[in-house]
């Protein structure tokens, strides 16, 4: 490994989000983001409430996404402030200051709020009171939310190590080590955990499934093959989370492909060439993805054929998409939340959330959408 190259790419992740690594290094001057297109507004987003959350995402490339359990919304800022809010009114239920830099969050469920830190620690809070239940040291920084199935908490570290912790105490159950790529983007996707399986996307372009009790491998599937002469061109990181629908797993890779895998065997049902550093979204029999160059694409879930492509947000460093009602919601570097039609990808609505940008994936719960801007502005939206 060449540590200096690894560190350089990690530091540049925010800049590289809107273009390929190779193109960024080869161009002397980056093209500006595409100007916003005018369109006829068909959908009006209504702000139900908003609240400032401390330091927000911070200056480094963090993706702190809120989480919901019941009627409570949990959110954290990069400085270690964690808040529980009534998700309908925005009223503060409790507030906890951890005094450590939070980089992975928020995971919520089974009465716990889970966070990862830059110092390589996993912290579990009681979801009702905010009291610390346990802290557990892991091998390196945690850049994605820890995930629980009620029995075990699974966390993926920056070095592609998967660690299972006892949900009740934080004690380590097992560790699975894999060899990370020479160069990676800064970040990892959150693992997907069922009762039997812990599934994760790796920086090598592989998806790995382990059994939750002992961490033994069930299957491994490569969904992107590194190509090109330089290490920069060979980056095929899986940086977004995994999505599951029925018995199918969906994953996107940087400079690689979007793939649909059989959940039990890992065998590809289809693959489509694409480059994305985020997660896909699912809705109405379609897969939606924010491509690295700034286009948003709709893909048929069964055949992998393209349904539509909107390239009006080129180089705007898009967030991962989210399905909201009949629309696809995506944020950009100037803090705008865009709504696109699921039918043909046309723009139907837009609202500005945070002048410092909106790179974290919007969270959709029923008829509500929660957008958490880089500068700390948290906004609850509905459609009227």
C-alpha cells in the first residue's frame, strides 16, 4: 500500500464526489456545476418545521443521516451532539453531548441509538433517555452507521473490517478482515443486517455476506472489476449502502456497475455499467441512482434497461436519491432538494435546505421527508 496516496484520496473525497477521480486529476480546471434549469413547478414542498443541529456534517466529507424509531427522530452532528426529536413537531425530547467527533450515524432500533466515531469507537445510547448504554473500541474510524438486528450490532470500519458486537453489552462477538483497495473514497456504506446475514459492500468492488452468529462467510460476489493503468482509474469503491427488495439485493459501485444480486447466493440477476458513490433507491418497480457525473437515472428493476435519464444536475455533487411519494428526491452541493418524476425524470419541485450544501441522503418516513444539510439545518417536509 502507498499510504500517502490513500490519505490524499480520502482528503479529496468531497471534491471528487461530482466527477471521476481520474478525470479530476487529469483536468487542470474543474468545470463548474451546471446552472439550475427553470421548470414549471408541479409539486410544492411544505416546510413543517426546521431546526439547527450544532455543527451539522462539518467540513470533512461526513454523511450523517437521521434515523427514526416510532415517532422519534434521532440526529447527530459531527461534534458529538445527539438529539431526539418528536418527528412531527421537531420538539426536543432529549439532548446528549458525547464530546467525541461523530462520523458514522445514525443507527436506531430495538431501543438503541448507535453511532461511530473518528476515534474508532461505537457508542450505544438508550433511545428513550439518551443515556450511554455501552462504548466499544474497534480497529479504526467508523464512517457509516452501525446496524443492529436486536441481537448483534454490525459495524464496518474504514479499513473494510466487519465487526459484530453484542447488542446488549457491546462486547465483541467476531471480526472479519478483508484486504482494502490501495485507494478508496472516504467513506463506507452501512452494512445490511437480517436475522441470519450481515452483508457489506467493500472498497474492492465486492459484496460479502456473513452469518451473524459466528461471522463465517456465506458468499462473496465481485460486482466491479478494476480497470485502467493507474490506481486512480482502478478505484471501484462501494461507498453507498445496500438496498433490499424481497430476495434481491441492489448495489452501486464507483467506476463500476449497478447490480442486482440474489440475497441468498449472491449470484447476479443483472448488472449495468455505471459509476456512483452512493446508494440506489427503489420504487414502483424501478431502481433510481445518482451517477458520479451528476445525472439521475431510472432503471427497470426487472430487466436493467434504462427508463429515463436526467442530466440537468451535472457536476452538482448529488446525494443518494430517495423515493418520496411518486417522486425521486435528491440533494446537491448548493443545498437544493430536487424532486423528479418517477415516470420520466422531469423536474417537478425544488426547495433550498442549507446554503452549505446537502450531501446526506434524504430520509423518507411515510408522507414525511427529512433533509439534513451540511451546515446543520434539519428540515421536515411534506407535499401539499
